[in-house]
């Protein structure tokens, strides 16, 4: 049976051994080469013909960003997963790598035993390798993939004005958010809350980068933040984000309740909480990502009469999170990522205008009696 061929690139002998042991422990994978520098890796790719490259960032002679740049010039479709340190520097260069075309990243284990490190890396890395190299495996071994579903067409009922936009996103998220949030105007009329599956530090760095590009204000959420229009809050890594009402305002609450869908923060947690406070005034947006986080939350949104937009397969790095929602028939629209911002703005503005028009008609009717 065919196996997924992996090239490991890291200047640390210990790390190369760790990654090689993890990969060799899976019957569907094999290590076809290892390299201590980017230059060696570039020489090995045409010889070893890997299906995927695991790439360190901090290396001598040619670092990971330089290596990735060259890989993308020559092999634009070769999947690359960054093996990144869970530090401020690691977060910065990982986001740089994603902007340069890396498919995803896995963070290096912190303190702990070798066995714990192996378990952590195996759980994080192996599913990503198999998703990006799905076509290599026999059909019965490939990860589940949601079937493409048509966008559902809903009746043109007058709905209450939208009061919030809730976004769930994972693999490929920084680029997707970078295609959506900068297109929203500074006077965007409702608040935005976001779950991006990322560890601590990374979410803060992501928020800072998006803030520099956007007319709306983007920040990493802090406990007690009050939701106001024109702002977007990103849930911090390792914290669920939920909402609570404080008199006439809605504020952010952060907690470390158990992970859901192996995620903390989780989109399902956020979506449920948003529906609790906004009901039919909720617009949920599910962008690219692995797994099915957001599916159950979108069921709650639909039950409450809210609206749902998902990213399409063609523009998703991984069409699993949005694909599951679309396949369940929950989505009002399935759109390329470049069209999502316009659809969000159109729905927010249309519902507000329709509600205002209905109010005027009721007022005029009452006055005419």
C-alpha cells in the first residue's frame, strides 16, 4: 500500500529523531529523508520526492523562511508544515511562514518527558499530515471528507436586525481572516467575536497583525471587555470565550472549561453563548479548518433563526469545518473567501434596513387608524 513520504528538516539531532520516531510509528507514513539545513533540504526534495515537508524555522546557513520561499518557487503545491517554538519569536516567524505559503504549523513540546513529547507531537502532527496528503492514501484510509453541498436557499422573511458576527476558523485561518476583516469598514455596525484555533501568544500576535491591516479595531479578548460595534475580539489561546450580560451591555468572559472537539478555544462554545444572548440576531461565519468544530454551534444558530455563511472548498486550506456545516444543510451561503466580507456586510446592512422599514410601516399603519 502507498505510504505518505515525509522529509524532516531541522538542525537539532534530537528533534529530527523525535519527528522521525513519531512518523515511523504510523503505518501510513514513512520518513524518506532528513536534513539539518535548508540548503540540504532543497537538494533532497528532487531526489527523495517527499509528499510533505516538516520544516524548522531557526536553522544555520538558510533559515526556514528562506527555505520556504525557495520551496514555493519550485514546488508551489508541496505541503509544508512548520515545526514552531511556542514563544513570541516562534509565533512571529510562524505567522510569517503562513503568509509565505506554509500550509500549517505544529508547536514544539515544552517541558516534559520524552514520552509526553511524542504523544503531543503525534496527536498534533499526524492528522495534519494525512489531511494534506489525502490523495496518497488508499480511499479506505483517507480522513473523512464532507461532500460538497449546495448553498441552501432560505425564504426572504424579514428577520430581526443582526446584532453580532461570530467567526470560527482553524487551519488556514490567518490568511482567511486577512481576506475578510480588512474589507469591513471602520463603522461596521455590530461587534465581531472570533475563535481561531491557536495556542497562547499566537493569538495575540495574530490580533496585532490584523489590527495593523484593518479599519475595524482588532484585539485579543480580555475578560470583562464590553462588546461594541466596529471591534473584533479574538479568543486567546487556551481559553474558551463566552458572553455574559452586564446590565445594558454584553461582555467577554474567558474560562478554561474542558476542551470541546479537542479545542480550547472552541467555536461551538462561542456560538452557543452568542445564541444565548443574541438569538436570531446572530450571524455565524465558518471559515477554513480541520475537524468539525462549529457544526453543533451552527445547529443552535439555525434553531434560533440566525444566519450562517461558510467558506467554499475551492478557497479553503482544509474544507472540513465549513464543509461539515454546508453538508448538514445549515448554510445560507457557501462562498469563496474573497466574497465573505461583502456577504457579511450585505446581511448586516440589509437586515437593519428591512427592520427599520418594517417599523416605519407599522408606525404609518397605526397613525392611519
